[in-house]
């Protein structure tokens, strides 16, 4: 469960923060595609760019896409600081919030911020009339999987592969 000391707020991503996030998110997703799908770095980058631009053609204002900055609650006298991001899309059958991206900066992991962000998203998802949250987790991301399982998420699919020489 979340650390009682961790307090976050979610803020819709602004066009200014969106640009910086998009560059990094495309790069990170391309690296995951190359590592997990056997794509060359160039092919993975091209696919990542295409996927992001197809899913978010209007940036953070794209209908049925919700991109939030995760902000750590400020200490007295200081401003809230961005420590991560969570992006989900509304899908039908069943009404689901599909989590495309969820990350907490490495310096803030293990403190309960991620769990609090997921719990905060649950309230927003319910308010949209959606009945399920479905994150995607790459196989090598054991920390994310442990966090989701601690919060009651169940494995619904497993894709496996074996590289042949």
C-alpha cells in the first residue's frame, strides 16, 4: 500500500510539459520495442514515433486521451515538483482505461508516489464511467508488475517469445 508520507497530485499535462515528455517517451518506448520485439533501433524509433502521433494527434487535448503530470506535494514554502507521468486512453468493451505510460522518476521510486498516483487515477477513471484499468507492462519491468499486483491488478494476458539464432 502507499507510503503514508507520499502525497501527490495529478495535473493535466500542459502543452509546455507535453513537448519535453513526448520526446523522452518516444525514445523510451523505442528502446523497449527494440529490446522486446527484435526491431532494429531505427525501425523501433520509426514505429514509436508513428504510434505516439497516431494516438495523440492533438497532443494532450486529444479526445479520450488523458495525460497527467504526477506532482509531489510541495513542502511548505515550495512549489509542487513534477516527478512522473501517467497516460491512459478510454476504450470500450469493456469500458476500460488503458494505461499507455506510467512512470515515476527514479529518485522518487519506492516511496509510495506510484501507488498514490494509481489510486488517484482510479477515482478519475470511475468518474468517466469506466469500469476497468488495464496497464501494459513490458516483461522486463518487474518493479512495475510488483506495484500493480500489490494494488490488486491481475495478469490477463502473457505474450512470450524465444529468440532463435
